[in-house]
């Protein structure tokens, strides 16, 4: 970073005049210093677009986007920067920062990959080694949390199915009870006319018997009267 600043300063001095990309770069650095990271990112990108091809502002752009918590953009810039660096230590630095960006995104698998690549280019970097172990720990914790959540969801689903089955059984029992009660009422209502009919039949039979007895008595009375007349 200091080396780059020195190169830029020397370029300005040798040029003898101000160029548009340098003006944008000044504004970007001032904004970054004042923690106006969105503004800094805007002017860093403007400076990069206007600057000569040999000027690389990718690291400053990545730092600014990282500070503004725009981790998607920061990840892209660090990836491009790491791919473009030929010096192993510079490449390792970009890969280290790429790992940090992915950690912020909770992309622990991606962070592990970036840290491993960084250590390939700079095996003695203890900070990267520590960050790698932290990424591995966070990944295991994340996997366990996902497993616990899945188990909880499965248990809740099983309980819901159990409750639904219980409700269905209760509904069937209620329907069966209602059907039995209806049949019972129907049988009771059906038996009532039968009893009334039997009673009416008994009454008719009794009336018929009385009528027959009355007729028989009358016939006997008439017979006696006839006999008396003849004797007379």
C-alpha cells in the first residue's frame, strides 16, 4: 500500500500536471480517511477507469467495499486481484483478504479454500493459519446448527401429523356416535307405531268379541219369546 502510494506520488511529480484520474484518486482517499466508504468506492472506481492500464487500484477498491460492508463486490475485486498478482506474497495477501470477506458472508467453505490458497503462497503467515482454523470451527458449528434445526423441524412435522391423525380419529368417533344415536332414534320412532297398532288390534278383537256375545244374547232372548208364544 505504501509502495503504491509512493509510485502514484512519483507519477504525479513526473507528469508535471494533474490528470483526471489523479483528482478522483485524491477525493477517494480523502473520503476513505473520513470513513465515507461508499463515496470512496465511487471515486476509486472512477479513478481506475480513467487511469493508465499499468495503474492497479483493485486493492484500494476492495478495501473500500469491504469497509462499506459490500462484501459481494469486495469478494469479486479480491478474486480478480489475487488472479492478477504474480508475486506470491502479494497473491497470498489478496487470498487472505478474500478469506476474510467470505467469513463476513458466513461462507465458511469458501473462506477455508481462500485461506488454504493463501498459505500455499505464504506458508509462514500465522494470521492466515489462525483464520483458517477459525473458519473450520465456524463451519462445524454451522453444520451442527443446521442439523439441530433439521431435527427440530422433523420433530415438529411428526407432532403435527400426530395431532392431525388424532383429530381425524376423534372426528370419526363423533360421526360414528352420531350415526348410532340417529339409528337408535329411528328404531324408537319405528317401534312406536308398531305398539300402537298392536293396541288397536287388541281393542278391535275385544270389541268384536263383545259384539258377538251381545248378538248371541239377543238371539237367545228372541228364541225364548217365540217358544212362549207357541205355548200360549
